[in-house]
């Protein structure tokens, strides 16, 4: 894995979003992350592991999401980009939010994973980083990112745990062949059973049974040949009889059809004569008769049109006479209209003058009333101003009695804080007592099991190691005994001249002599069961005390924390009492202050009520002033309006020309308006009627001229049509005489007959063709019967004999086919039997060999051997650096129990436990092993570059060792290895080419500062 980019927001001390561009850091090969203790350096590694695996070392899953979120943040979000397997770019994201209503509740974390295709992010179905990195979370923390405090974990692991880790990292499970061999053995046994049963079911299929079937088949084929020839001759004779019988049937059908056609022939001939007559008459008379009918219809229509046109002409001439008489009557009234229009204009002006005089009278009344209302408002304003002055004096007196609000707040805050200190002190004392009781109860459980809380784990681990060693010894003895017993069974089965199933040799010069080991195996299995039961009991006890130790540690932390809090509260309470400087009150007597505060509140309330009342009075005064202003404006507007109305009345009075205004002063305006309306309507009616009569006379004169012309034209058309009719009737009479017809009525009677000529002619033609075809067919059939010289009375006898021969033939065919099927099946089964027997022999040999392999692979011995080889290889890689760091004094090795030991060259090359190393030496050994482990797993990710992160200080190293370590880390860059270091030692920053610094700001939280 190679990191590219990381952003953190809302995680632990990271309140705001912070981003790290790893590309600038990793390009240097060696980089560092520096900062003070608690600044948030290790949180960077925790952000990476949580984004990838949804797991952290610092917190368990219980309320982890809430505890990881910064208390001043409402959103936690992590985004991590990296290069994974096959050099593909991936992105993992994790985020959750705080509940808006409950501060201590957060949403469920949402994790997403993407793979980059160019710049596009394509979502992945799974967020399991193990499938991408090829490594579990636990081993990721051992080989890629080593969190604080876990750097030396690989070196301190027990032999079995370390072997298990090696198996997972290097995928050694594929060397565990025991179960694969067992599966093959089971599969072979099943095939043996299947093959053995299959061979037994085919015992009846032999070469002799196949020869018998061939002889019987030849005999049946000869019999079938004779019967087939006889059947063919009978079938030919029977077919000829059937054909003659069919000819007789067809002749009978044809003669019946011919008889029916002969009857229909008379009707067809009559129809043919009628159609020929119809076609002749239609050809000679139809067109001329249609023309006569058409002209007669036209004559009738023209006569009707002439009569209608004459009637319309008479009607229009009468209307013109009436319109002329009415026009003369209306013309006199029309000439007097100008005089009437002038009087109507005078009446309209009189109405306007009378209306305006009424408006002037109303405005005078409104002015008088408005002045009275305005006077009343001015009086009320004077009274309200006097009352407001009195209220203002009352408020000034109340404010003189007020108490300072700042003083009240300060004293109240002191008493509130004092009560909180007392309450917290009491609660902590109760909680401390409870935690101490719980602590004593857990210590009692350790005493009951005779275990020391400080070293109980080592004692149980020693017991477990001892039991595991006993179990391994028993397992080894059992495997050896089983192999010896299996070899003994092979040695007893050896026979001179036969191949050995293990080596294949046919010569057995020194056959092994062994004794029966059954009793020893039973004893070892019994002892093994007892040790396993003991291990299970130790594991249960460890699990129980792991929980108790965790509870004990948490309780002790709670006791220490509560004790410290009580001490802090006592100091804070003493300092708080010193701040009490008000001599009027006592620190422990809040009641007097509360009474004093209540009086102050009452005074403040009275001031507030008085000020509120004063504000209301001011509002009322402002309303009265606004009302006064409004009334003044209204009176001014009325006066202006009155002047305008008087001017308009004078203008209208000057426009009156023919009538006298005093004559209408007492008359109601509505009567004058009615007179105006009647006069206007009379004028409109006269003008409209005069115009309508003029237009009507003009239209009638035009209509008379048009209608007269139309009537003359229709009369001419009528005369022409009558001449055409006389000409057609003369032509018809001449045709009747020439063709010998009696009258026109006879001709029309013939033409009235309805014939579908096309269909009728087609029917006649089809009948004549069918009649000729049937007649010819009868003659041809009679000729064919004469040619066939057979007696159809023999048909039934021939049919019976043919059926008997066919039955015999079908029976022989069935018997022959059955024999062929039996022969095919027998040959197939016999071949199958030979093949199955061959496979059975092969599987018997395979079963013997698999039993040998199964005994050899029992007990994980082969996998343990491979695991040991990998550990030894790791030791060799680690020693290349460890011997340089220790100046050749020390060297790592693996003992028989797969535990690490140290070869001390300063003491004659003797070995000792790695736990005897000093702190600095232990750090060097851990670093070399971690680098070797990461280097060995490099091929798992198939990256061009690989990455290793160390969260560990270098305070245990002297100057020379530090120089050697950094020389080693710099050399890794040439091997395409990248190392990141997290440390609080600022002096190391000078040795590292690229770094970032984490600074914790009191307001903004942890901040990332780049120092490229």
C-alpha cells in the first residue's frame, strides 16, 4: 500500500477539516510527523485504519462513534486515497453525524469504497479492505502501520501465535494437505464402491452370449426376406384392384353431375336469349330515352323557376310603392332636428348647474361640522399633555429607588457556582465510595484463585505453555506411533516379487520387525484428551480474568480520577470563597440575598409598568395629534373642492342659449333628465328611420331591375328545352318503326329488367365449359376401365391375404430389431464391463497410496515445518540489519519452540531469551524484524513501491544507534521502500528530509502544518 491523500474532520482533536498530501512526503523516501504529546499525531494512523477496516486500537465498539467525534463538531468525516494491489488507485471514506436533538447520540457510521478509472471514482460493492490489501486488520497493524505501543508485539508473541500470523501473512494453509488427502481418500472409496457394484451388475455380458445372438439374428433375416417378397406381389395386385374400384366410383359421380347439368341447360338457354334482347334494346333506345327524360325534367324545373321569378318581381314592386309613401311623411320631421338638438344641449347644461349648486350646499354643511370636531380634538390634546407630565414625574421617583443589575448578577452567579461546587463534591464522594467497593470485590476474586493482579497473566500463560508443550509431545509421539504401526502393516503385507506400495521395489531384503502399538496409541489418546480439557479450562480462566483485569484497571483509573477531581474541587471551592466581598450578606446564607433580590425585582417591575403606561399615553397623544392634522387637511380639501365646483357651475350657466334657467329651478333634476332622454331618443329614431327608408328605396330599385332580367332569361331557356323534346320524340318514333317494336312502353318494360350482365355472362360461360368437361371425363373413364382386365369382386379376398402377410412381416421385423438391440446393448455392456474393471484396478492401487499419504500428513507437521522455515528466513533478513546496529555483538535465532532467542557473541556465542535485551536493544530487534516482515510481504500487494509506518519514539537509543537506524531507514529508499515516522522529539526533524507538524490550537483544534 502507498498512501496518496488523507483528509480528517471532526476526529478526536481535529475539529476542522485538515488535509495531508502524502505524495510530497513519500517522494522523499523517509518522512516524519512531529508534534507535542496529545497534539493528534497518532490520530492520523487511527483515521487510516478506521477508513480501511472500521476498527481502531484505542476504543472498542461500545459507543465508539460518539467517543471518536470532536465535542465541538457535528460531523466526522475521513477520506483516504492510496495505491493498492496491481498499482490501482483506491479511495475509502467514512462519515457520521451528531444527532441534532440528543448531543450524546450519533448516526451509524457510513463507509464507502471506490476504485479510480482515470479521474472517475467507481463505487465498489464491498468496503472490505482486506480483499484489496491481502492482509487482515491485526496483521496490517503489525506489518504496514505499527501503532504506538505495538511496535514490539511481533517479537513478544508466543510461538503458536507467531506461527499462526506467519500462516496468514504468507498463505501457508495451502501446504496443509491432510484434509485434501482425506477428501481424495473418501472420494476414491466412494468410486471403489461404485465401480465394484457396477462390475457385478455386468457379469452376464460375455463373449459367448454375444455369439449366440449373432447366430439367431442370421436365421431371422432369411425368414424375413422370403415373407417380404410374397408381400410385395400381393400388394401390387391389391393396388390394381383398388384403382379399378376408384374408377367405377368416379364414373358414377360424373354421371350424376352430368344429369344435373342437363336439367339446368334449358334455363341457361332461356336466360341467354333474354340477355341478347336486353342488350339490343339498350344499345338502340337507352341513350335517346334517357335524353328525353332528362329534357322533360329540365322543362318542369324551368317552368317552376319562371313562375317563382315573376311572383318575386311583383312583391318587390309593391314594397317600393309603400316605402315611397312613408319616406314623404318622415322627411318633414327630419328637417326640424337641428332645433331640437340645441334645446337638448341647454337642458344638459341646466342639469349640470343644478347638480353643482347641490354639491356647494353640501360642502358648506361639512365645513361647519368639521370645525366643531376639530375644536373638540384640540381640547383633548391639552388634557393628555398635562396627564403625561404627571406620569413622567412618578417614573423619575421610582428610578431613584432602583438597585444595580450588575451587582445582582454578580452575587447570584457567585451563589450558583458555590452550589454547583458543593453538589459536584457530594456526587464524587458517593461515586468514589462505590468504585472502591467494586474494586475490593474484584481483588477478592483474584485472592480466591490465588492470583496476583499484577502478574496473573504470566502465571496462566506459563500454565498454558506447559500444557501446549505436553500436548505437542503427546501429538508427536502419537504421530510416530501411527506411522510405525502403518509401516508395520505394510511390512507384514510385503511378498517377494510384488512391488512395494511406497518405493515400488520388488526386492525386500530387510523387512522391518515391529511390535503391536495399539495399547500405546490408546494411552496417548487418553492423555491427549486430558491435556486438551486442561487447555480449555485455562482458556476459560484467562478469558474471565482478562475481563476482571480490564474492570480492575478501569475501576482504579476511576478511583484515581475521582480522587483528583475531589482535590481539584476543594481547591476551587477555597478560591471561590475568597472571591466573596459583599459585607451585606453571608457566604452560607443565600436566603437574605434572595429576599433582597425579590425586592429589587418588585421595584424593577413597578418601573417597567409605569414606563409602559407612559408609552401608551404617548401613543394616544400622537394619535390625537395625527387626528387633528387629518381633520385640518380634510377641511382644506373641502374648501378647495367648493371653489372648483362654483367655477364649473358658472361655466355651464354661460353655455345655456335658448332656455331660461329660472324656469327650471324648482323642477326635479330627474324630470329634466327624462325630458333630455326622450328628446335624444326621438332625434335618434327620426334620423335612423330616415336613413333606413332611403337605403330601402335604393335596394328595391336595384332588386326590380335584377329580377326583371332574371325572369326574361328563364323564359328563353324554357322555350329552347321544349324544342329539344319535340326533336327527340320524332327520332324515337322512326326507330320503333325500323326495328319492329310496338311502342315506347314496350321498350321501357324491357329496359326495366335488372341484369348483372358481367356475372350472368360469366355464369353462362362457366356452365358451358363445365358441361363439356364432365361429358369428356365420363368418356375417358369408361375407356380406362375397358383397358384394365381385372375382376373387382376379388378385392376383399386380396385385402385379407395382404393383411395376413403384413402381420407376419411386421412380427419378423420386430423380432429382428429386438435381436439387434440386444446385440448392441450386449456389446456396449461388455465393453463397459472391460473399462470398469480396468478403472477398478486403478482405484484399488490409488486407495492404497492415499492411505499412505494420509498417515504422513497427520497433525499439521508439514505446515509447521514450512512456518518454521519462513521464520528462519525472517531471522536471516532481520539479522542483516540487527548485527550492524549491535556492531556484530548480537544475532537473532529461532529455537525448537519457534520462539526468538539471541546469540550473544560477547559471551562465547551462547543463546539467551530476547526478554533479557535492554530497552534500546529490544527496540532495535523489533525494528529489524518489522522491516523484514514488511519486506517479505511486499509481493502480496504487487506494488512498485511499498510503505511502512512507525509510531514509536527513539528515546531509548544512543547517538551512534540513532545514526545507524537512520542510515538503515535512508537505505530503504533505494529498495523502493518508504518509511514514515511519528515522534514528539523535535531534534529528529533535522534528520528527516520531509515532514509535517501537528499543532493543537485551543479554539480550532489540531492543525496540520507542512514543512516540505
